[in-house]
C-alpha cells in the first residue's frame, strides 16, 4: 500500500475523551471512529488488524478440529423464551420489534440459536463429538461503554459451542479449547492466563477466563507469580488425545489464579508462598465454559446413545473477545511514541520511508523494495508522501509497524538502507536485498 493513496486519518491532538492508552492510540492512529456510544467504525488500518486477529482465531480453531459457520446477528425472542433467558438477560439485551410485531433481539451470545440448529439436524451419538463456532458481531447494551473497543456495546466475538455425548467427552472439548486459546493468544504476542472464574448468566460449573495483565484492566485478579513463567510455545499437541489436552490444562491451571469473583484469601495463603502472591488487574480476552445440559434439556437437544437411549447432549461455550483484543494488545505493547504491534497481528509487515521523495535514486530504490517485498508475499506500507523525514517517522512510530526500512540518497551511495526495529529502536545498515531477506525470515511462520 502506498500511503499517498491510503486512508490513514491520524490525529495530531490527543483525544480528550479517551481515558486509557489503547483507546487514545487507536483514535490517534486512525484505526477507529466512534459512531455512537460503544459502537465504532473500523477505519482501514484498524480493520486490517481486526482481520489478522480473526485469521489467527480461525486458524487455531480449525487446527483444533472445530468447524466454522456463521449465524445471524438478529435472533427471534421465541428461542430465548424456550431456554428461559429472555426474561433473565435483563437490560443488556437490545430488544427489537419487527413490522409484524414479532419480538426480535440483537444477539448478545448464541447458545439458543446453535442449540436450535443442532436439535434440527443431529440425532445420533455417531454424529458426535461436534464443535461449531463463528466470529460474529454481538450487541450488549452495556450500562457504561468505555475504553474504546475494550468495552463496546457492539463488539466482535468468536463463540464456539461443543456438543458431546457425556460429561467426560464435553470436558475433553473444554480442555481442547483451553489448549487452542493458549496457542491463539501467544500467536498474537500476548500472555493470557487462564483463571478460575464465575459463570454469570451463561451458567455452569467449570469455567476459566483468560486474562492479560494490565493496569487498566477491569478485573481484579489474584495469582501465583510462578504462573507467568509458563509458555505454551510451539508444542505439537494432539487435539484428539484426552491425556495430552488434560496435561496442558493441569500445567496451566494447577497454580492459584482467580478473578475476584472466585478469589478465596485463605486458599490463596495456604497454596502460595507470600513472595509469590500477586494481586493485579487484568483484561478478560476470553472465557471457556462447560455447562452440561443447561440448554439441551429445556430445548430438547437430544441424541440416541449407543444403548438406544435418548439423552440430552452435554455442551459448553467458548468465547474470544476479537475486537477487545486490539485494545488488550496495545495496552500490553506500546511506548510513548505509539503502538508496537507484535509481528503476528501487525497491519503491515514493514514500513518503507523514503527520506527524499522525488530523488530518482531514492524513489527507484523504494519502488524496488516495495515490489520485492510484495513478490515475497509481504505487505509493506510505503510512505511516498512529500513530508519531512521527522513527520514520516512519527507516523510510522504511532501506527506501530514492527519494522521500518529507511531509504535515502546518502545511504544509497554506499549501497545500503536502514532496517529498524520498532520495539528495540535498533537499526542496521544493510543492502536492500538483505533487508528483504531479513524480513522474509522474520515473518517466516508468522503469517
Ligand atoms: P465482561 O465480564 O468483560 O463483561 P463477559 O464475561 O460478559 O465479559 P463473555 O460472555 O465471556 O463476556 O464473552 C466472551 C468474550 O467477549 C469476553 O471474554 C470478552 O473478551 C469479550 N467481551 C465481552 N463483553 C464485551 C464488550 N462489551 N466489549 C468488547 N468485548 C467484550
Ligand atoms: Mg466472560
């Protein structure tokens, strides 16, 4: 993409309405624009990151054997009356009446709709296990939308639903989700810690929330500091193996880590030596639930088991806050000059800054770099505007591309360009070909 032809409305001023750094930076970097309270338009740069995050979520869900689909945003109230949640859900549910007087709602979650699909098409244990998921906009009429996309009213969520023959099989699905979520967040450059949580209006006994530690987080959390040393890394876990998934769950959840809803001071003290006890704030970026037959029973999602008996299926639901993740990643990765995108989610792989637009050698070198990167499947953002170098650097730093290639007539006389890491600020002088090679290596396996 050439910046002169792009739409990147960066703001010079710090927007006064934004209370936390991620919201400020998303507005300043021209990523989002508020449409109304808690509802945002995704401008091109923000949309790119949103799509990358979605892509990672899709890849990891499919890797775990889960099947993508798409359900609508608007749902019929009748289904929610069947589960009993139409009245229970309260004011967070946006209720709509259509022209025929039918009660509709903008889905805050999809347990009812997916259960309806399941009961209409699946009748035998032979069709299980089954996990379906989608990435779709949700609406919750939050009383206090704030912090930009972190607590929106309309927000993008991945929600997945497992259907299993019994509790044991459903708990394997739960563990499989835990493993896939650990991989997902790490690919985004995040450490998200599974913590024992409370189930809220979804219902159920087993549930973990995934929290990214950050001062601006809305949740209060208590944990054993040893948990922050755990890394999932690049291990190959067989998602069909009950023991392998169970082992990961035990490794990542056996140490004390709870949100304030389930925190128990006496257990905390008994389990964790004082020097490792931490209380902090965290951003909830996902949650997994096992809730058994809570929906299948009232809604009649029943299958015939191998003994010929009709039994309600055991279910769980599993959510990732796709749009909230942009805020969480920025909270975890920025400095005073702007965002620092982890390579896995960056909107462009590298910025090309032409120090002297109009200089034939510099222009030709930039065009060459641009074409070479594109040929390697990378997406550069080329700042080809006739701006001062300082302004170009400031824009690149603000929007947070992890790598910048700076091209100027003086370097070109020596046959070099400058490759700079946004995170460390370190630069090296290399030939344009070597810069391309380095970037290809850096992104190998990260696209
Ligand atoms: P919260 O406690 O933050 O209100 P929740 O527990 O009600 O969230 P879930 O039903 O678990 O939310 O939804 C799954 C994920 O969707 C959450 O972990 C969170 O990352 C994201 N999410 C929930 N509410 C919002 C919101 N208002 N804006 C943006 N993301 C949200
Ligand atoms: Mg939750």
